[in-house]
């Protein structure tokens, strides 16, 4: 009764920290696109290049299937002391009904899916967390109840960049900078072909954060501190 995975949108609104989070979606359909050559990459290395060059902290919500497809990139993320690793399900299925057009997992399989994903991510080491983000941010009471035994904190976010399938970078920059505040959790994607403008928007987002006196920090620090 009343045991339910906690959900957070953002950290304390004091201080100057914000969390940049990048989701790494991967579905069977996406894997098929890679196999057929229809899509070249769902791993945007230009984002990693930039974050590393500028020494910017970030938190990556990884699906198990993305990790298995991109072990080298995962190793690179885990090897960066400024990056945190978090869980975005195994194969990016919906955990509720009517979550965009994602196929739905039965409630009885939700906890196993998330546990399996932690098992896939854990061997990479680095800054492991118990943060979890639902595909499409879709969750309900049954899903939160199902995940309670795993000790996860569900992280939605309060600034949605809208980068999936974006056709231009400027709207992403505006979406982030118009809404970002101290304690914000910014949602972006590192999925390249499905979020092709994110790396072009990112330098402008970082510059805009600096102008506003906001400093990117790992999610755990943004949620804990002020
Ligand atoms: Zn996602």
C-alpha cells in the first residue's frame, strides 16, 4: 500500500545547476534499420565529442538494446567521470496503454525489463545510478507500483527539447532556453538518425546556459543540491 517508485521532474529551484539528460532509445525496428543499412547510426558521437571537449557533465538514459548495439560508445560514456548512466528500459516498449505508437509490455513484465537493463549496464561501471526514465515519459500507478521493488527514482524532466525527428536546430535551442531554470532537467536524445539536430543545437544551448548563469551538472547533483 502506498509503495510506489518516486517521480521527479527537476531539482531544487535554488542555485545554478541544471541537468542535461540524453536518452538512448533502441527498438527491434531500429535494429532492423541498422542491419538493412537504411539507417547508419543511432549513436550521435558528435554530442559526446562536444561534451568531452567542453568538459560538460551529462546523464545518459540507456536502453539495454542500445548498450548491446553500441558497447564501445557505452564504454566511452562510462569512462567519463562527468557522465552518469541511467536506465531507459530494455527495448523502449511502452509501460502504459496509449503511449504514442509504442508496443506495450504487460504490467507483469515491467520490473524484469528494468532489472535486466540494469544488468546490461552495470558491467560498464562508471557512475551508475538507480535513475529510470519511461519511454515517452508514459507512466501510471500500476507501472510505478511495479517498479517500487527495484529502488529506482523515476526521472521525467521539466524541459523537453522536442529533438526527436526535429528538422531544424533553432526550435530546440528556443524550447530549452525559454524554459530552463535552476534545477531543471533537460530531455534530449543521443540517437542521431532519430534526433538529427541535437548536436547542432547543443553548442547554442550551452552558450545560452552560460549567458543565464546556469551550469550543467550530473543529475544526481542537480536533484540533491540547490
Ligand atoms: Zn526514449
